[in-house]
C-alpha cells in the first residue's frame, strides 16, 4: 500500500472544482476564505453555459408569491417526478440566494417598487412574476461579477484550458478500503500534458450534455464530462432520458445556437405559423406560457405537419421601446443578422437545452463516492423531475453551491495521499484525428434523429446498437493514443449518450420531456430512472441496472 502523506510539502490539500460556471464559482467563493481552491476550465472562463442564460433566476420575493406556489409550479412542470422535499428546500432558500447575488453586486434590472428593488418577470409555467433578471442577459451579468471576484481572491487558483480526464479513486492507489475520491487527472491542453491533482475534495460543476445533439443552445463546453467521470467512478446516474429541448432557438444559417429567451413569451410573444395563425391554444390552454416540453413538442408537431423549417415568434405588438429596453441582447443579435424584432417575427426551432438528469446527489451535493461532490446541471437532485421549470437552474446552482461548500468545510480533514502519476508509457501520438471528428458527427446525428423530442422503441434500439459500436472504436482509440480535449469530450459524450438511451428504453410511458409513440400514455404512478453500473463492468456504461424509486 502506498504511504499516505500530505501533498504539497505538508500544505493543506486544495478543493478542486471542475467547471467555472455559476455552480463552480458559487462553491469556490463560499470555500475560499477557509480552504485553498483550484478551479479548472477546459476553455476560456467566459465560455461557461451560465453566461449564455438569458431569462433569469427564481426568487420567491413578492407579496403575491409563496413557497407553496413555487413548489407547486415546479411539481407541475416536473410532471410528477419532482422530489417535493428538494423543491421545497430550493424554494425556501431562493430569497437568500437572490440577496447573496445582490450583495455580491450583480446588476439585476431594477424596479423601485419591486421587492428588494428588483424588477421581476414571468416565464412559462410560473403562476406569478418571480424571475429576477438583468435585462435579457442575466447569466452573463451574474457570471461576470462572480468571475471577477474569483479572479481577485488570493486563495483561489484558476487554471484556464485545463480539462479533467478522470477522477482519482482508491482503485488508482490500489487501496482495499471503501472507495473514495482523492483528486483528478487533468489535461493541461496547451502543454498537452496530463497532471495529477490531489484534492481534499472534488466538486464536479461541468454542466450538461447538450452537445450530444446536433442542434443545441449550449456552448461547446456541454459535453457531459462530470456525468461521465462520476459514472465511470461508480456513482449512480438518474433521469437521463429527460433532455429539455428549448422551444425557441433562433433559426438562421449564421447562428445555430442563439437562444430566444422564454421571457419574451412571458411578456406576450406569440408563436405563429407562416400564415400568421397562432397554434399553441390547440395544444395547451396555457398557450405560449405552457411548460417547455409542451411548447417544444407543439412546435415539432407543427413543423412536421406543415412541412416547414421553423415557426415564428412574433413580439412586434409589444412595441419597439419595450423590446429594446427589456431584450437588448436579442434585439442587437437579431438586427445584426438582418432581423428587426420590432418590425418582424423571429424564426425559431426547438434545440437541446438542458439536462434534467445527472449524477445522483443529496442537497449538500454529495455523490455516492466520499470526497466527490457535484453541483448544478451535472446533477440529479430531484428538483427538475421530468421537465425543468424555467429559471430554476441558476437558483439550484447558487443554493446547492453554498450547501456543498458548507458540507466540505464542516467535514473532518483527512490525509490526502500522493496519487500515482499519469502513465503514457503504452500510448503514442494519434495518427488520424479524422476518426474523432467522424465519430463525433455520427454520434450527434444519430442522437438527434433517434433520441430527440419524439421517440420510438425501434429508434432507441437502433441508436443503442450504433452507440455500442462507437464506444468500442472510441475506447480502442483512447487506449492506444495520447489524450486530447476532442478525444476526452467524445469519450464522455458516448458514455452519456448510452445512459440517455438506456434510461429512455426502461421508461414505458410518456412523461414530461420523454415522449414515446409506443407508450403515449402517462402511467398513474411513476418513479425516477436510476442507473447503476454492473459490478463486473470496469470501464464505461456497458452493462447497467435500472432502478426505479
């Protein structure tokens, strides 16, 4: 057995946070006054998915609002699979989360007569106005402020263009003790070297897996890294079949991932067919304010029914001054593409947007593996159920980011061993990168065509068959060549794709974001789908067991 010793010459081992979005930055700021922290970002720090969030963050603040109302709206959107205790905990801590962000200096849109002096907007699925926002670029406003404070904190070390390869566990140290996480292997992308990072705790805050689909509103960072790494380390993964497709992504040849915020519909934007006919009332009495799964499926239905490429989101009746004041980002981006939203409707299509499942955690971010935590879109806490309620995602990041940090700070310190170095003695430089790009394109195409908004068992089985073949090719490539960011992302995506398909195959009903033509009805009672790795499988999803409940 390797001798246990404190790393860094006896210095306290850091907490390593993988990901620099709202979840990771929140945890870092709550930790850093008492613990050394390392934050890894595999691209530039500004490229986190948080910065792309337009709508806002939920806060139960108004006199016309209540915890019960927010919980009820979350449960309604989640189609019967929301954990009530989780929803209540998040709602109860929403005001504190907003106050913390305000105290940090986040420039939310003001309203002198609003609670905390904030303007609150409304989005689909919400009974009242409860969304604090910074015009239509809330995520960027929050991210800019917190990132600046993280950069200036003396106890936080930022490593840009560093990507986690895999978690370091007891298995790597050849220990016979109960499994534990001791750090991460991380690729310094610029130097093309894998370094060993021992850690007192590891926090996965890597976001979702939107890039597994050909059309997505997500940034290039959304490749399911945290989910795949935790799965390979033996953690349970839940509800991966529930991939939220945002109803309104801009349809334009020069802009394939620009989101048109739900708040535009919350303020009165109308979805129309090319002839100007509104169609949402035929699909749901709430019209454009129905939850996202219903709106996305309705748009998908109308596109296929009429043989059109997109539908229109018309906000011209709201007035030019209103649109320019409340949606300046959308106005400017569309205008740069020749679309004046004050005079003409916006062409929109659904796109993969949010991963409602992920690594199973408790409300302190703890996973099944001691020493390993996860926060944000990487996780399954039970909050989102079968469909995420708009603007609950940023809220979950702030609330659980804090509780995660609190739990790490309260945990008893333990000696951190020096893990073995990354071994590249049996690999060589890659000879043909085209293998990676080809498999990447094939995976995203088959997921879009077979595992999209509407599914069938036959499509899912075909997708799984091809995914398993791709896995074999990717694992062979991984075993023989030095790692690169593209290879690591592809490896993580194929693991997540398999989890999505296997989860979808065990759900014999249609619920929330999972709609199956073979099982179009919703069962009277249903449970989360939780995937557990077979004990005989040592790498990748492979054989899995599905647990319900």
